[in-house]
């Protein structure tokens, strides 16, 4: 289940292989594909190479397909 943040600011994050590092505090990040907010506690999908978060596996797959065409 994805919980959308009700308020707060967007976090700045460095995405690592199996973890992420919060560079500046916030309660959410924005999906690079859908534009939907992702509460930090629900963040499970991201690209280390592109430094982008994704709301779900489908969004991650779409980003990967787009990157392979570029």
C-alpha cells in the first residue's frame, strides 16, 4: 500500500545500491515517471544510475525501457 504524504517538503536523496542517503530532510520524493509523491517509508524502487525514485515496479520498468531506447 502506498501512503501519500499529507504535508511536508520533498526530501533530497542520493540513491545507493541497496539503500539511500538523505541529503536534505523531507517526508517524500516524487516519482520520476508518474509525478506521484512517494512517502519515504514507502520508497522501494529507484535507479542508482539515473538517481530517480519510482512509485512502483511498473514505473521502474517504464523508466528502464525508456533509458534503453535513448
